[in-house]
C-alpha cells in the first residue's frame, strides 16, 4: 500500500493556514521587515534630581545623522542613514544600498526647561538631557483668624 499526501488548501483550518504562512515566510523578507520596519532604537528614560535623561542606543550612527527638534511641547528625535556598499570583481559589479531611518517623539510637560535641552552622542548612545525648571515656591504667610 502506498501512502499519498494530498494538499487540500480548502480543507485546512485557519490555524494551519496561519502556521504555514508564517513558517514559510522567506527568511530574508522577515529579517528585513524586523530590522527596518519594526525596529526603533531602544531607549532608557531616567529621572535625576534636577533633570530627566533620555538615552537612545544607536550604534553605527554618526552625530551628524541625528536631528533633534521641538514642535510645540513635542521633542522629536529622528535619523536617516544611507549606506552604500560596493563590491567589484573581474566579471561583475554588485551594489547594495541601505536606508535606515527612525523617529521617536516625546511629549514634554511644563516642568521641563525647553531652552536648556542638551544632547550628546558618545560610544553609540545618544544622550538627551532635559533639565527641570526651578520650582518657585509661593511665599508663605500666616493668616490670623479674627
């Protein structure tokens, strides 16, 4: 007796269809999708006594690749990096272009002194310092009860 496997696409369950779709998804396409579309540089936000600090891990970038600006009370950090790799041999020429970009936005409240925001890039980490405004206390006054 010979066993024959029949592929019946209409007889598959939805779960089987989804498993086949994601398991057969080309590795190159899924890798590119994960790296380019779904990736944002990870960030850490810490609060210090007199400032907040945003650390954005972006190794392989240059300081000139970043653009930081304020639009109202929204801080935008973005980057666009274009790489060109060229490989030449006797019989063929191959070029690979790579475009990577991201944009992260943060809404700032009135506690931040927007005039004194500072940024620096060192060792693959972009550090943005968001100083807090000096808290002004209302003068205290004792009120006598009559």
